[in-house]
C-alpha cells in the first residue's frame, strides 16, 4: 500500500475520532463513504468495496468508542443503567444485521446507506423537541429498541449515535448525557458488527491481502491510532461548543459524503 493512502487513513481516523467524541457517534457516516472511495482507488474488487468499508469502519470504531466512552464517563455523562438494559438487544441486532448486509450487493447497500444518512441529516437540521412528559421506556422495550438500532447500525456501520442520541433526547435525556451514553452503547455495536463481518467474509474470494474477513487491517490500525487521540478532544469540546450549530454543519457533511459514495459505487 502506498504511503499516500496510509496518510489518508490517518487523517480520516483523526476526523472521525473528533466527531465521535463531539456527537457520540462511531464515525461510520464519514468513514464508510471515504473508505469506499479509497478502496476503489486502490483497485479492490468492486463487488466487495462497500462490504469492506462497512466492516473496516466497524472494526476501527472499537478503539474510538473506548476512548470516547472513557472521556464521557470521566465527566459522569453516561447512564450505565440504560447501557446495561439496551446492550443485549444491541448485540443481537448488530450481529444479525451483518449477515443481511453480507448477502446484499454493493449497490443496494450504498443506496440504503445514502438514504439513511440523508434522513439522519434531516433530523439533525429539524432538531425536534420531545414532549416534557416523555420518559425512558421499560427494560424490555429498551432491549427491543436496541435490536433495531443494532440492526440498522450494522447495515450502515455507525456506532449507533445517529440513532441512540435522538432516541435518548426524545426521552428527555439531556444532550451531553445522551451523547455520553451513546458513546458507551457504541462499543457493543462495534464489537458485534466487526465480529459479524469478520465471520461473513471469512471464505470470500478476491479480497486483497491484509484482509481478515471483510476487514482491511492496514486501514483499521491507521484510523484507530489517530482516532484514539482525537476522540477525547471531541468529548471535551461537546461540553463547551454550540452543538446545535455544529449539528447542522455535520448534517451537511453527511449528505455530501453520502452522495459522493452513491456516485462512486453506481458509477464504477
């Protein structure tokens, strides 16, 4: 692999780590489109570039989630009771979602990813407020919600923040705590997702060297190294910067990257 691509993976990891800490997301909304583009430029099999981007993103999210989680926990911004109740559903939904993603071809996955991220961006811009009386549901319902979050997260390789944060704020959890709790939820999502993609890609042919399952390890190591240092910075900034304005800027970035990914896959 050219040193040029290694530098790009490092830059990508630094950016996603920052956003992970800032918004409580895993960074897949940024990593997947950019990785898809870079994998095409590296002349990897077009049949597998989206699966590899999803898998590699999931694996890279693990250390990012750990760093972001530790930073938010140090600020007492994690509702561990919610994490424990939602985690079983998260693990089941995410792992099952990787099997569905592995059976889909690159174009349907790219279309679903782009449509979903555009929907997420729209929700960020609209910034709807919950009813004052709304509260968190019971443990069983939370686990069910976790299954849905995990399943969708596997299909788009997100740490769940784009779903978990809106859900928690919808239940009248303060935004900084929702972000911190989402960061904790991102760890089981990333672990189950990476494991599922590793298993599903184990016997697939025409994958490049240094790939285990669908996971391309040179990118994982470079991105994880950079993001581990920038995620805590993002977590600190989340408690001091004007998040509503940042969310709108991030929404615009999500839409542009999603469209770029769609054009890359369909036009290739």
